[in-house]
């Protein structure tokens, strides 16, 4: 699963705008816009999600699932639960 926040962050790390990601993934711009605007987990056709993940991977982005280790090299970021004060 990929969240809308994760998709936006991955795109930003890759230095891509929505149009560029859509072109590299071979999907429409409205598809990217809809996915990034959705609450929580991104929903869509599996083939479309696969294309987007592949385009981000090609750009050097590793998407890390919740509670999953990173298998890549290099720097990155991970979203964690905020601490309660």
C-alpha cells in the first residue's frame, strides 16, 4: 500500500512535478492529482499503481511500507507516529 502523503513525498524527493510523474509512469495527470488528493491509502487500478511505483523506482525512490526495513542504500526519510506530549 502507498499513502497519498507517501506519494507526494516520493515525488518531491525525485524532484518531479505531477505532470512529469504522470508522463514517466504513462498515466494521466488527473490520475496523479486524484491519488495525491485521496485520504489515507491511495486507491486505484493495480496496473496504474504499479506503473507509478516503477517510475518512482526508476528515479531512485524506494517506497518503504509500514514496519518494513529499507533494503536500499543512501539517505532517506521515514514517517513515524508523532510522540504524545
